[in-house]
C-alpha cells in the first residue's frame, strides 16, 4: 500500500471552511459567475450550447481550448521557435491533478527530488510517496523568500531526477525573476534534470513597481525541453468551480508519458467545463478578466498592508509581488512567535475569521511557527469585514494566546 502524508492545508480547509463567516483563507481570485463572464467579453458566440450532446468530448482537450492555453505562454514571443503549441498542452482536472500526473510520471523509487520550500505540500509529499528521496530547497523571510542557486548546486546528486519550483509561490507571494530562472535552466540542462514548475498563480503579477509592465516569463520560455509547467482556471482566472487545469511541456515525450498515465485517472474533462474555459481564455475576455483581478489584488493588498502597519509590534511580512496569498508572522510583546494553530482556531471560533496556520499546513509542525497564510484577493467587502474582525481580536484576545 502506498503511504502518503495527510494533506494538511486541504484537511484544514475541509475542516473549517464551511463554518467561516469571513474566509480569508481562500486562495482563488474572487470568483465570477457565468453572467459575469459574459460581461467581460464582446464575443457573440454562446457560452454554453444547450443543444450539444454531452458525450466525453476531446480526450486531451479540444483544439480550441489547448490553443487558448498555449497562447498564455506565447503572447510575448514572436519567434516561431519560442511558441507553445496546442500539442504541448494536456488538459486535466485542475492543477492538483496536473501536478500529480506530472510527478507520478517522472518520479520513481531511488530518484532524488529537490523541492522549493515552503510550498504547496503536494509538491513534496507526492514524490516521497512514490519512493523518492526529497530534499527541501529552503527559502526564508530574511531573504524575501528568494532561493539560493549555490545551495541548489550543493544539493544536486547523481540521481537527482527533477527540481520542483512554485512561481509565483504559495504561500508567500514571492516570485522567481527572469535572471534566476535562466540560471536554474542552465544548471538543469547541464545535468539533464527535469524542471517542474507549478505556475497556478501565473500571470497574476500585481506588485512589481517600476517593472510592472515587463513580461514575466514562464519556465517554458527559456528554450529547454525538459520542463513542465502546470496551471489552472482556479486562481488567476476566478473559475475554481469548473475544475480545469493543464500540463504544458515542449517535450512531446513528457506530454505523451503524462497522457498515458492520465488514461488511468481521467477520460476527459466535462464538455461544459471545457467550453467555459475556452470562452474565458479567448480574447478580449481573458485580458479583461486578468485586468479585473490585478486591480482587485492591488486594492485588497493595500487593506492588508494597512492592517499590518497598525500592529507592527505583532505583525511582520514580506509584501507579496504576485498571486493571491501572503505569509504573515505574528509574535507576542517579547517577539516570540505565537502558537499559530491556536490563533487560527480561536480567531474563527470567536470572530468567524478563517486563516491557515503556517506551522501545521506548510511546515509539518516544525517550521514557520507563528506564521499564517492570508488569501487577500477576495470580494473587497469580505476582506475588509474580515480584517475589521481580526482587529477586534488583536485588541481584545490576541495577548492571551500561547507562544509556539
């Protein structure tokens, strides 16, 4: 029997999400309805064809859908050699299946895996369950959650099979910049190592300052075939409910291997889901949707910043540059980390505000004590009301919390 660790963050969400009054743990951009989607587009085509027979549909995803996904990676590249093609895309049931299939396909017993940390637990727990040795490539708030390439070079072994990164990063909102990614690709190419990049929060780059309009590359844009990028409609595109994601790679061997494994888990995504995704990723709808979410992220991030500034004695953070999540540290008057699990439990019990404890959901109970993850790209009313309730907790209950 395959042994795999409990998925801590998903178990926390399952346990507390239903009862939250103010869900500040949500990581998707404020969700939209199908009516909202229609207002974002000038298309005259129907969003859903009610006369269409609901057969399985295209197994790997329709040509139109895979073309629109490929365009997400090709928009800034005019050289045909750099284009991502529909045949480089495999449609899945969300990014969570995309990640699983990629890792299941690439990793096996005796392999060595290097994984960005902290990150979504799936990215290191799945390789461990498959019999691989996993080394955590650690980042910290002292370095603004940036990774050290020299540390990576020292971690690589003769049997290193894959390097796993998350860009933009969950839970911190940090990003890996172009020059870093180029060096990473150079290292991997020299040693024939696969790179898997969870890009589920791409392209929600909202806080880059003077470089705001500079295109931020995907791992696919560096001319190395042995890379995999995963994404979905859930985070940056506000459509978590349609459960649609993808694996993208320039390597036909990788795509074919993933497709073969996929046959055992998914025949095809739902036709209605696929149609909605195709519509949402068509121009001008996709541009309008992203613009809406970038504005929402910037607006809401200011509200979180105002809260952090109000409680500087207790709160510290590295302000996110992208994505929808922030990793915030809470300490007591003596500067000691509070017990983040108790904090989150009492906050929800007493004020209805849901957050995610960092030590339990991202640190295995050992790392990131005092940290909580906040999802801030909510409907503005939910975020503002939730932060106001959090302020009341800080003033009346916070100093009663135990330390970690």
